[in-house]
C-alpha cells in the first residue's frame, strides 16, 4: 500500500519510507456548531475527505510515492461558540502544528501538507504561520493547502469551473446564495449529504435563508445573535450533486498547488490566504498590541511625573 495511517505504522515501517518520495498530511479542524441540522464535526469530516482524496490522487499520479495520513486533530480557533463548540486558542493551534511539523522534520520527512475544513481567518493564519516557521527552521516544505483555496472559492473565483462540473449554469438565485454562503449553508450541507447523509437532519429543507451584512459578520458569534440558529446561507438548497462538483473543482486546484510545490514551481508563500498578510489576524498581534499599550501608558505616566517634578524644582 502507498497510503498509510500514521497511528497504524511501526517505527521501522515508518522509517523505511523514502523521505524524498513521501508526503505527510496533517488533518486539523475544530468541533463547532453548524446550525440545528448538521453535526459539530462537519469541518473535520470535510478535512478528512480532502486529505484522503489528496492522498489517492497524489499516489495515482506518482506511483512511486507514499502518503502518510496523520490522525485528525480536533483543533480550531475563531469559532462560533455555543454548546458543542470546542474553541482552542489561536496560539495553541499554531504551536501544536509547529510541534507536529518539528517532529516530522526531525525524522527527515521533507513534505508536510495541512488539510483543514474550517474557514476562521485567525485559524487559517495560525496554520500558515506554523507552516512558515517549520519550513524556515528545518529547511523542508510544510504548507497549509486550504486557506488560499477557501479564499478563492468564497470570492467566486471557481464559479465557471463549478458550472462546468455541474454541466449547467447557476441561476441568478443560486449565484446570490453562493455569494451569501459561509457556514452550515448550501455548501456544507451539500457536502454532508454527500459524505454522511445519515448525520444531516431533514429539517434543513425547511430552514429559511440566513443573510448577514458585512458589518454584522464582524461581530463575534454573529449567526447566533438575536435568535440566529448558527448557520449562514441557504441550507435548503443543499444537493450532493453540487457538493461533488465543488469538491472536484477544489481537488483539481489543490493538486495543481501540490504538484507545483513538489516540482519547485511554487513555494508555500505563493499560495497563502490574504489573512496572513493582515497583522490583526496574526497569532501574537493582540498580545503585542497590549504590551505596546502598557509601554506607552507607562512612558506617558513617567513623562507626566517628570514634568511635574521639573515644575516643582523651578
């Protein structure tokens, strides 16, 4: 077999793998509410499916390669918090992935990819930060695959490809629904109908669309406020055919990215989400901002005292 589960392998079997032709896939996604109709493991189910599909396609294209699938890490930050959600601090997400990457790099594995099903901006940034740190420290390639793909998907970059995979054009109503979709809506409900239909509550067909403006989406826990049911979008439109089309398009894009990384045509920095470039989403931003604020306040207090002292001296 060329696809292995890390937890099932012995040390000698793992050590026998050709490091130059082995990719390790780390799957990481939180347990998080996804409305009244979906299980809290939606993101993990999506990430596991993505990881397995990558492994199958990579070994089919490169028969002399092996792929090692690590157990799913149920970790995630920037989540919607209610019963069932397990929010993990952003720093913990980043540092856990650094520890995994470091262990694999010290064992001389050169190619490490992260599969993820959660779209929280800080979460995506933490995965990319960990990848950058491990890649730099150990001179290997560790890359988070889904941040860039998620950004391009939600901004509509892949709509023509999705329509081609569906074999039809989306209606105006579907295009509006696509633009509004974000969490537990059309896409994720469709995906779960494809992967685990027995876990999707039939009430999804009766759920009304949940619309949120950009200012509303900035608020913490916005889909749970004021009677919101914890989803964003149009779950009633869910269709496994739509899921198959979107997965096919995303897998094609993912494999182009992976092949580019393996061939040296791309670096992880070429395929990061835009959140990585925004300081507000970086792991240490608020801690650094708080420290800077304390320093400024202390400096201002010292200067005020100094001025008062000088005034008394004169």
